[in-house]
C-alpha cells in the first residue's frame, strides 16, 4: 500500500470514528421519538401554528422595501429599497414616537418587574394558608379582565363628573379633578393599572420557583440563627434567580411592545402628545388612514422588531456575563 493509500485509509477511518457519535445521537433521538410519539404528536399543532401564523407571514415583510400596491401584490410591487425607512427616520414624529415608546416601556418595566417578586417572597413566608390563598386569588383575579373592560373601569373611575376620584376631590377641595384629560397622568394610569392587572399572574410564577427550593436549607439556616430576612436574602432570592433572569430578558425584549390596544383605548386628542407610540402610529398609518400605506407601516414595524431582537440578544449576553443562565 502506498503512502497516499495509507493516508486516505487513515482519514477514512478517522472520519468514521468522528461521525459515529453523531450517528448514535441521531439514532437515540429517533428511538426516543418513536417510543414517545404521542408527546411529539401533541407538539404538532403548536408547531403548525407557529409556521402558519408566525413564520409564513415573514414573507410579506418584504413590502417594507417595496412600493406596495394591491394590483401588483407582494412580488409584483416596485422595489424601492430603504426609502420607507428613510421616510420614517426623517419624519417629524420620529423622535416623539421613540421617546414615548421607550419612556412608557421603561416605566412599565421598572414598576411591574420587582413587585411580583416582593409579593411572592412575602407570601412564601406566610404560614396562614387561608390568608395566603385569599391574597393569591384577589391579586390573580384582575388578570382575567379584558383590556377593554379595564380601560372602561378607568374611564368610569376617573370620570371628571361622576368618577369616584373626582367626587372625593370635590368633597375635600371643592373642585373636581380631570385626570383623564391631563397628559401628565397618562403614563402613570397606564403603568399602574397594568401592574394591578398582571402582578398576580407573575407572582404565581415566582411562587412556583420558590417551591423548588430545598426546605432543608431553611432548616439549617434556622439552626444557625439566621433571621427571616437573612433567609430570604441568601436562600430564596438565589433560588429564584434563574427564573428572574429569564423573565427579565423576555421583558427587556418586549418592553417596546407596550400594548397597542390599551394605549389606543386610552388615547384622546389632549394626551396624544405623550400617548402616541410606535404601535398606535403603525395602526393609524397602515389601517386607519385613507391612504392605507402598508409599505410604510410595515417598515416601521420591522424597525421595531429589529430593535426588540437587539435588546433580547444584548440582555442575554449581559446576563451570561454576570454568571447567570441565559435563554441560549
């Protein structure tokens, strides 16, 4: 056998050795899927849903780079490149939309993220089961209220003529208060009503994470003389840290997806200056206006999606740099 033949034979043998672990993993995976095909069959419906409603529509995102017309369709419309993006960046509303969206998103994140953690840590220390379950039920119930009903409650509660807040103000000061038509109150009403609605649901997630902590750690801490606050700081908080970081990453990625329906329902001609965000502007440009500028609206939505992706990747990188477990 020549030197070339020996090298080729050695390389072939090496490639077989390198590929054998891969083949074994594939065979093991296929065997696992065959034995548990019922579980994978259950995944088929959500998988099809994701493909049909989340990935297939991405084909239409190309109209952001076209001058879309219904006659030409997605593929037949003229390609104009980045003109729609440049139009948005040069718009006089660009700065206001970005500021309103980021401000409202950060306000919501700062206000809504720590409160469920504090409530979960507090409820975990409660020994009265009846009181604990009652608080859970009372805080979780608002989560089932629809956005339309929630905004309707706000409109009734803060109505300047017959609202509870206005009646109390009139009884104390002799003057009614018109919070709904005061732009400075819009962000606080939006954020804290959202905190009231979503705190109970987020608390359940953290309570579930707290149940995974080994009770022996608390018993050992009690023996060593640790106080309740010390046990919360050194046992409970590190125990829920993986869940906390995961939710923080997701919230950072979604903080510019503030809530189109709620903002639109709370808008009025007086507070538009602080309530107009990217989502409501996309709706008005793409659907509510007579021009029906689908290309321009798609470009703005695509720009927002890219920003959200960058935020998720950056947050995941920062969390992993701090020694915590990221999403990937």
